[in-house]
């Protein structure tokens, strides 16, 4: 996390990795006054039940206060990691992130979870490969129509 914080600092932003349920949503509420003009990033790379609850609370505050937020669905779609896929799906369906920052395999996995059943059926036979959080699926192999549908379906208005 310290590397990401340093990258954000170098970009004239004000990073804070706030995870505790007791303070995460309160911190998100003050983001509209931040140097970065009030954006929040929810990265599910490291999760626990407590952190997942914090993520949901933060997303709710962001939506209530119209603060843009980014969902980074790290390793979503890896079969052994269904908990994070379920969490990302819930965050999308309930709180509608402003941006999803995912690789090709993560975005296809999310499309299979959240797009209407007709699109899910079309995607059912499209297999992606992942090695941990890294996609082994070439982005050029993914039909951009599905990614655009995911963006339209999940984006806040």
C-alpha cells in the first residue's frame, strides 16, 4: 500500500488508506474537500468481512454525497475467490461505481455477474484466464460491446 500512496503523493493527491469500519465512511464524507477533488478508490485486493463492510459504507457515503468512486475489482472471477466476486457484484449492483478499473478478465467476470441474462448467456462460453490478479486474456480478444455495456449498466447518472 505504501507504493500506491507514494505514487498518489507524487501526483499531487492526498492518499489515505482508511479501512476501519469506525472511520472509513466518515473519512469518505470529507473527501469532497480533498486535493483530488473528492475521489475515492475502493480496492478489493485485500479483504476481510470488516473491510468489506467498510467498503460498502464508503460506497454508500460516496453515492449520497455525489463523490465519484472507483472500484478496483482485484482478482474478481478467479474461481477459488468467489467471496470477492460476490462483494464486487454487490458493490456494483447496490452502489454503482463511477469507474471500474479492471483488467480484461475481471471486466468479463463482472459482466457475467451483473449484465442482463441475455448478455450473460452470450458471455457464458467466453472463457478468460487469470494468474492471481493478472489477466492472461488479451484485451483484444474481448468484445468491447460487453465492456461498454458494463460501463453503461454500472455507471452512475
